[in-house]
C-alpha cells in the first residue's frame, strides 16, 4: 500500500503539471494570434518574412468607385463627334483628368486637377453656354475642358494603363464632390500647363480683375518638357498675320522698328507691347503668332523674327506643373488649390 500510494502521488503531480502548462498555453494563445502574424517571424527591410521573395504585383482593379456625390450627379457632354452623352460626374471627371494632366503626376496634383475640373464643370452647368445649349459642357479645350474616353486613354498609356487609370480613379474618388469656393460659391477654376516663375493676374489677360485669380509664385522650371521654346517667323509672315488681324498697324518701315518695348509683369510675361503702332496685350501677341505663352522676348536678325518663349498656357489660375512640383515637396491637394486661387477654400459643391 505504501509503494502504491507513492505511485499515485507521482501520477497526480504529473497531471497537475500538465494542466498548468495547458492553462498557460491557452492563456497566451490569443496574444500570439491577435496581430494575425506569429510574433517570432522576423521580416527583412522590404517588410517580408525572412527568406521569402517579393510576390508579383497584382494588376490594379479596373476602377475605384467614387462616392455618392459624384455618382449621383449627371453631366451632359458634347463630344468631339457632335453627339451629346450623359455621364455621371465621376466618369466625366475621369476623362477630363486623363486628358488634361499627365497621369504620371503626383497623386495630390491629380486630386487638385480633379477638384478644379469639377468646379469648372459645376459653374458651366449653373451658367449654361450659348455655344452648346443642348449640353452642359464640351470636350474642346479651346471652349471648355479636354476630355478623353477611357479606351483611348488606356491605348495611349500602353503598359501603364492599369496603374494610371487607377491613379485617376483614386483622385476623383478621394475628392468626391469637393470643389473650390470663394465667398461660399464655386469659382472660375482656370488652369494651364506651366508658368515662368509666376502665374498671371486675370486683369492682364482679360482686362477684368478677379479676387481669387491673382499672380502668385509657381515653383516649376526646367524639368518641364518644352519649358523654353522658339518660334521663328520671316518679316512677310509677321506682316501678313498682323495686318489680317489688325489692319490699322503700320508695317511699312524697317522691320527692326515694328515691335516696341514691352511692358512686363514680375514673372517676365508681356503685359503689353506695340506692333506697328498698335498696342497689343501679351496674350494677343501669343495668339497672333501661335506662341506657347505670353512670356516671350522678340528679336530681329535682319532676316527673321525670333520669339523666345517660356512656359505654356494663358498663365491664369493653377499651373499644372507647378501643382506637381508642390506635391513632390509634400503639399496636399487643398493647400495647392488655396495657393493658386487666392483667398479660396476647398469644400463641398453640392
């Protein structure tokens, strides 16, 4: 009996020890599983478990759905083919951003572009247009905003189509219904490609002062494709183009005296310049001789006039390359917009 009692006590101790171990394991098991990964697995610099290779990147989804505000608003678009199509605001904005801004740009720049395009569209919807009364807006950038169909954009992007399409979908979705307001009302959200150090006050281009379209510094530069360009025209071509538009100009003398001294803004853009005795704005000269911007100098070498041009576009409002430069240094889309549109705020449009 005594030896039997000892064996029974030993068995009891083993059972107790085993029970205690099971209790400890069961107690700590949730803690080991709560983060979804065993705590003993080490990862390398890429964030992968040690010894594992980088998995292939899955192709992005066809589109990121926008929120309820853009999906719930319709846009009547006059296409380049002359037909009127009704799209959701989300689908329309995708085509505008894809057409108006390089999809390789920073995400915050694309968001800023989406907000500017949305605001411009809402203003057009509210005011109407005598040029196309049957539609809210058209796909002609010389009249309204550029627009490209998804299939055409993807064909242009080639192997980058999935990545770029998703970036633009995100830019539209993450700014759903947001626009640029001044005094609580949507603004004329003008934009252009690139500035020569500063944007242009609206009064210099169109003669009307607009509180939120003032000249501001713009940080883009030589990284912009075709930032500096030249247009070379012979004297006869300059004479023919000028007299067709301004028959009162006197271009009878030596061509070296046709252009007068230019009045310039702080960014170097031409405010006004005389041509054959007629005073023209920099924008008028730009249009007359198909220059990329009104920031130009003109020289005569005895045979030709050479226009040296910096930047691209009318220069009023948001510079797209400037927005991208700001985004690269950490600026958010709303800070980009409030920088280029003086005194404006970002808020819901409807």
